[in-house]
C-alpha cells in the first residue's frame, strides 16, 4: 500500500512539474477585451423593432 501511495505522489509531482514547465514556455497571446456595454441588435431607425 505504501508503494502505491508513493507512486501516486511521484506521478502527481512529475505531472505538476511538466505542466508548470509547459505553462512557462507557452506563448501568451493578449486577449481582446470586450465592452460591457451591449451592442444593440435592433435597427436604430425603427422605434418598435425591439419592443421599446
């Protein structure tokens, strides 16, 4: 039982080390920021288009 737990701990440690190394070397691309203001989907010249 001790061997199984130690093997699991070593596997998790190796997985974490590989994942953190991969994260450091990955290309980080800037993300586009979106506006909080919603874009209307209704035509602006029709007053009854959205039920307003």
